[in-house]
C-alpha cells in the first residue's frame, strides 16, 4: 500500500477540525439511508437548525438516455429508475405513450395493471413501515413486517416473473395473464395481509416507545402543504384530499375507486395510519378487481413509431403523484421525456418538518416522507425560511471520510 | 384507538417464538422458484439463425453479433453472424425472447450465477454451430 | 369555465391558448411567465404545481410549467432562445418551484433570475466538466462527457 | 489455588465463556421471536458464533485513525475490558463467599460500573470522529440520568442485609429473596441495567440509524473485538449483580450434605438465575423501540428516581 | 484448517454501499437479513461502519459522485477485505450502459472478488454468492467452451 493510500485511509473517518456550528453529516452512505444521499445538518446541541440536502449521488442521466433509445427499450430503462415503485414508472410511461395514439388497450390489461400497481403499493408501504421500525430501533417490527411482505413479493414473482423489476406493463397491454391458480392465491394472500395489517395498526398506535417517537413529530400544516405542494400520503396527512387515482383516473381506476383517507395531524403517526389504511384499501381493490375482471386478450400489437404530440401523464405511485411529460416527434425515439418523481416534490416539505427537531428524529422524519432517491436523482440545498442566508459551495472539509460539504456564496 | 402500553408486542413475540420459523432452508436445501421466474438467458444454437433482431431490441446492450464465417446464397456471398451474450450485464427482461421469431432464446429459472471471474459469464454457445 | 378564464388570460397576456386532448397549453413570452403562473395558480382555488420541464427544441429551449387540478393540466409554456437562456424565477411566489427550476438549470442551462439555487450545482456531479454543454441539450454527447469525467 | 480460581473457575475464563453464551442467547432469542432461525452453522445450534466473531475480529488488521489519540486507542480497550472483568470476580458463585471477598466490595462494584462508562466515553472521544463525539455526549447524558436510580436501587438490598459486602447480602437472603421486599428496586435495577448496557430502548449512544456505529464507529480489528467482548461481559456482570442482590445469589434448597456436591448445586442455581435474568433483559430489549435521549433523561429523573426513593423508604420501614 | 480460517468462514460482516443503483439490489440485500432468508444463520451480520466489515457489497453503476467515495470506503476497511459486486449495474452498467454519468462496472474502481449477476439477484443468489466467496470454490469453467 502506498503512503498516499495509507494517509487517506487513516484520515478517513476521523474528524479534521470543528466548524463554528456543530455540523453533522447524514450520508451519503449512512445506515438509515438505503441509498446515498447527503444531508448537511447544522445542530445546536442536539437540535437541528438547518438542513441542507445535496442530491445527485444517484444521478445516472436517464432522461438523456431515453432520448437516444427506442420507445420499447425505454420501458425497461424507466422501470429501473427505482427498485421500489418500478411498476408505477412503467405504468406511467406506457399509459402516457398509449394516450398519444388512437389504439384501444384491452380492458383486461387495464385491470391487470391496476392489480399489479396495488400489489406494488402494498409492498412499498409495508417496506416503509418496516423501515420505520428499523429507524426507531424496533427491529422486531421490521422483521415481522418484512416477513409478511414476502407474501406480496411471492405473488409479484408468480404473476410477473420477478420480485422487483416486474417488466409487466408494455406498449399495448401487459405481458402475462392470470391463471386460476394465481387468482385463488391472490385472494388468499390479500386476506392474510388485511389480517396482519389490522394487528400492526393496533401495535403502532399503542406501543408506547414507538408512539413517543412518532406522535407529534414533524408537524405539517395545511398552509405549508399548500405552499410547498408535497404529494401522496404526505399531502394527505396535512388534511388535503388529493389522489390521482380518484381525481384523474387512469388504467381501470374509473371502475375500481380508491377510498382516500386524510388526517389533520400532519405528523409521522398520521402518516403511519394513512399508509396502513391504504394497504387495507389496496387489498380491497385487488379483490374487487378480481371479481370484475373481464375476459379477453391482454395485449394488442403496437406500432414502434408513435405519432407526433405531447402527453402529460401522471399516476399515483406509492409515494404520491408521479409525473411524466412525453413529447414525440414521430420517430422511433422520443424527443423528450421528463420525469418528476414524488420524492423531489416532498423533499422541501421534509426539510421544513425537520427544523427545530432533535437529531434523533432525523431518520424518522427524513425517511418519513418515504424518500426514493433512486427516483429523484436531482436537486440540492434547500432552506425554506426566507430570513436565513443561503450557503453553498467552497470545499472545506471531508466528513465521515466520504463527503465534502459546501457552503458560502449565493444570497436570498 | 387502543390504549398506550409498554411492551405491547410481547404477546405476539412469544406466539412467533412458538411457531416454526419461516426461514427457507436454502443453502442447505432446495429452493422453489416461481414458474414464470426470469432467470439466466439461454440460447439454442441450432435454432439461432443469426438474424440480429435480439441485438437491436436489447435494452442493456448484452448482445453483440460477431462474424463467424461466410455463406453463399446463389451467387452472393454473405457474412454469417452469431450472437455473443455478455450475461453479466443482462437484466433478464425477456424482450429478446419475445422478439425472437425462431424461438432460439429462452429464460431459464437458474439464478445461482455468482462467479469469481466476470469473463465466465460471457456466453459464446451460439458461435459453435455454423451451417 | 376554466377554458374561458384561460382564454381571457391569454388575451390579457398576449399569449396563445391551445388544447392538447384534455389539457390546456398557454404560450406566453418569457417576460410574462411570472404573471401567467401566478394567475394560473390562483385559478379556481388550489392549483398544484406539478413540475417545470425544459426541452431542447433545436434553436430554442421551451420551458413548461405544469399545473394540475382535477382532470386537466394547465401548462404555461415559454420559449427561450439558446443564445440568451434567461427566465424570471417564480420561486418567490411558488416556493415549490425552487427545486424544479434548479433542475432545469442544471440539465439545460436555463438561468432563472431570482432563484437562490442558481449559484450552485444541484444534480450534476462535482466533476462534471465546465466546458461541456448541459447534458440534455442536443449538442451534448454522452460518450464524450463520460470520457471527460474519466468514468471509463 | 486462589489464583487458579480467579483465572479459571469461577473466575475470568468461566465468565468469558458465559459472556459468549449470553451473546448467543441474545441473538437466538431475538431471532426466534422475530420468526427467524438465528446463528446456525458455527458449532451446534450456532453456539460458537460469538467465538467465531471474536476470533475473526481479533485476527483482523487494526486501523487507528490519524487524528485520534493513539495512546488511548491502543491501551484503552484492555483497560475497558478490565472493568467488568475485575468486578465480576467479586460475585459469589459457588457459595456465600466470593473468591476475594471484602467487607465493602459493593462499593467497589459500583465504582467499576461507573469506570466502565467513563472508559467508553474516553475511548469514543479519543477516536475523534463526528459520530463518536455525538455518541459520547449522549453517553454522558444517559450516564448522569441512570446512575442515581441505579445506585439507589442497589442500596435497598444493602440496607435489608445490613451489610455492604456481596457475600453478606447473599447470606442474608438464605431465607427469603430480597426481590420480595424490594420488587420496585429490582425493576429499577433492570431498567437502569438496560441503559448501562446500551440496549433498546436505551441504545441511544449506539443507535446505528442515527449515528452510525455510535462511539465504536472508528474501531476495528482487535480493539473492536475487545470492546464487543467487554459489552457482553458487562451483560453477564450486571445480570450476576441482579442475581446476587435480589435473587439470593447461589442460594437454593440444600440437597446434599457433601460440601462438593452442594457447591455444584449452588453453581447450578446461580446459573439458572443468571440466565433467567439475562433472558428477561433480552425479551424486554426485543419488545421495545428506541426512545430519544431527552425522553430517557425524563424517564429516569421524573419516574425512576422517585420510585427508587420510595422503595428505599419502604425498605427502611421494613427494617 | 486453522482456527483463524474457521473463524473467518463462520463470521462474515458485511457493509452495503449503494453506488448509484436503483436500490432494487439494496432491498434484496436487506431482504436477505429478514426472516424469510435470514443470513444470520450462516454468520452474516450487517454492520453500520465500513471499519467493522469484512465484505463490501457494492450495488449500482458507480457514477462520478460515488466513485471517490467508494474508493475511500474501500480503503477504510481493515484487512482482510473482500468486495462483492451485486447486480447487473455493478457488473457492467446494466440497463444504464452508455448514460453520461455511469461507469461500466465496479471493477474499474476497486478490485472485485466476486460477481453476482441478476437484475436484481434473488436473495438466494446473494446467499449463494456469499457462501461461494467464503468457501472459495475454484473459478467455474467457462460456459461450455
């Protein structure tokens, strides 16, 4: 090992110098973030004064790559934006592209899309709920929920062929059909999940140590929500009743209506109950979809060239409104695809919710918005409070051996 | 909403401890993989005609067509190409299987693919059969 | 109802209103963007700002502000010439646009005057070459950029 | 002979093996209650898993961060290990007397408890990492909050026995256990032990989702192996203390008149009680979420301190 | 087999780094620690700091932001250390091959001991990989050549 390398490794995790404020790096590689993302926290004792996220650790350049690939290849590319809500991405992209043409997609395919989307919502919410246990040090809850989540993953694998990246929705319909065996398995498992969720509902509202970590933590008021436009459960926990599935139905959501649950508390506990209620509701929607599932083909042949035009399309991903803007110029490749993922919309709100909270709340609140940085891979430094100065740029310090942070420059 | 209490999870904990653990036997026993599971890509060298459609549709750039020889059709002599699969970067999406008109490609349910040498994941099976 | 209001607004701001399926597109000149967005956001209660999109259309860059409520999108569109990529920022009125504008700046080089995030790099890596064009413009070549960042 | 006793049985070596067994029991209990299997392939039922962990860590390279206090990081871990290792030999295991008893050894044991936390803070601070610095801050806050209820709860059995030596307290319990007259003291002692051991809900100084590895973030190799072993040994030490103070130590029905056989029986009684207390701690730990440092301080100052004071008053009345 | 080798085979502490992946692989890695797959059976523990770890699990296309950080994390691990690349992206860029901010493989940045392909690999595949790493089977013969 060379001297330079040795020096680097020893400097590594140590602390170089103290900055005037107590600065704590949160990430980019941190045990409570499953993905690299960097949050610069400025503390007074244990209290957080400012939060400055730096995004871009997962930036890959997908939007650019989409312009150079064909319409069909892009399905698989967009699906791999995120490993949790992968189906929401492929659903938004395929439905958006189909809306540019005159083709009629079989109704059965639309129902199947709803089915998988709801299964994915269950898996995503359960994953998040398990992680709430993980962040609050309640490993038992984490293990139990992930144990039950396996049932959903089994279903997804049995129907689509993969646990994570489903590759199910395609231009012109869906790639696989249901079999009678799968239908009965689906019914059985949704019943099981509903049953388990009932237990977790009582547990998260009654286990005192857990409640003390979630109740009243990160208050989000309606006024702030209207200003900062968060989406999904975060918006609904502030009391605003807004769900794309209900307001602007896509796929088969006209026929299978969701029940939108809101809460006025605006804290992490209300997020828990909203997400759990959505899981129960998704189970209901799945059995409803199975009851009404029409017969027929699941796929129609689709052209490789899409007519010229713009499509604005959004779906309700597990984390909230996922927006796609698709512009076609009549060639085999899209002209521009813009993706706005729910986490980007929610990040400002999370930073606002964190201010004035103790350090111990960071993982709970920050991850309470259910961030999915793989989706987002864009953005930076935020400070909503207008009286504060902006601080960015100028490298000074290596933190946790991995991170440079930025400050100086730019005023409001 | 039920009453707040410390140790609410205790009952369920003991219940779980009494039950059989859900853990799979895997490394010490067989594993059941779903029928539709998309695992390792496999090619049938005899059916493959070297048309090159798979190379065009593959989203991950797994497939490259390499020339393996020449063949004469009537007066003309054309170059015969066969696919080489860089399976290490394959995403098992199945688009090539869908678009192969000759049924030469298939996704198996093999998943135990860990290797010490990346090169051994390059599949050159299709090159051997040249008519 | 909304269509009437929007066309009145279009007349007032000397813009052009068009309809794309169930959505409306309001084209205005770059100076009027701020007024248009403010009007749209106050239309009929709470209009939610979905995102800000930039697209390279050859000689110009079109910047779109997507507002959503109920079943329709209202998009405010402005074209910025490539030689002078400046737009007024709407972030003082609609703070949720902060990050969206910053993203457009990073990926297409459109500077939003008044947005506090303009002085910093947001999404692109620190070592993204200064002399390379923004990645989403037509001039940018992914292969070349990768070589410049020594990712090979 | 006494030296042999100190080093082998019932001294250090014996308790180090118990410490490994405790870690195995902890992991296995948590695993089974979470519906998993837990360690399985290292030795029968994975019994040797903690040993494997220890040996592996000990055989690894140790990195000392450049900006840390090298002297402390080199010599600190053995000293940290010494704290519970010395404290534990005062615990009577085979009879009413420990190997090297002293009329005031309870005080020494309390000193050892404080010394262990002090060493942890010193080690964390010397590593000079951001996370370890925060962790040390939390450690000290937590220490100042749990120390008073802990000591108050330890005083109750001493008053009941009218004696400040562990041997005397054990002898005084030959008829009835002090848990009967000081149940609140026992509960407070267990809760404070959880805090001392940094186990949920008080694993605040080593919360991995907040401050990475806590004060152990920058340790590696040999040092980490000793720190981990010390934590397990403290586990055994505190459980043994609970057994000694409240559960009658090695006391139990006398079955044999032969002295050697009775020693064996006493050891068995002691072990059964020790593992029961350990199991109790594991179960509590598995069932709870981590609380915040301010909540922990509040809990200890406003609830547990008055409770242990009340227990003390009750004990004085009883006496 | 010496005692040291035995201990190293039975106790494997891993640290997981997401170097710009879609987090599908990371979820599958985390999944391997949960009741269904429970890799604690074979002595695998997820540790919070790279200094405690023996094995570094790297997922994702190492992009420009993560390149140096990945190197630093690798350097902070104490010897003996192993690197396992998990998923198609970490092996060769996967579906993102050719994007402007994507490196083609972890092995271009740090030395890799074992490759686990798949998008994402099943938890079983990850268990198989880890076991293969510690038992050190000889490299398997080239695919029918």
